[in-house]
């Protein structure tokens, strides 16, 4: 992908504001720095960054994006809605290896626990 100002700004947003952001949240932050950017452009860049394995799209709420990192589990608080990453690379790897032994091929994985966080 060509290194446009829009792409650079969106990558900077993910570096500065780590977490699970919606396209609208990213658009608002990018729009402050680049008023001519459109929401369609933000979606197009996000989709490309997911395809290039720079970002991961979570299928929760209206869709959230995060930097692609080590494998982890998500915990979502039912009360405040906060999303937290829970380390779990070894456990996830073990599950994927068991599936592979059974002849299954994993193309995408999402492990989400719901409950009440310690702050609530």
C-alpha cells in the first residue's frame, strides 16, 4: 500500500492510542489532524491494514480494531463495556495444535469472555 498521509496518520493513532477502537473513533482522531479525510477512506485503510496483518478486526459491537500482537483472549465487562486483553498465547497455541491434529485448519480465532471487571 502506498504511504499516504491518511495511512501514516491512522498508523500513528494505533501507536498512540493502543486499545480496541471503532472506525468512528479512529475517524474522529484522524479528522482532527486531517480535516479532509472521509469515513470511507478510514474504512478502506482499516480493511487494507487488516488484510496486511497490521491490524486485527474484532467482531464485537460495531467492530473494533487493534494492533496485531501476540495471541490473547479478550474480556469484556458487561457493566462498563471495557475490553481487556488477557495473555493466553500458550493455551491458544495448544488448542490450535489439537484442532490441527484432528484435521481442522484454523483461519481465524476469537476467544471472548464476558463478565464484570474488577473496577465495576
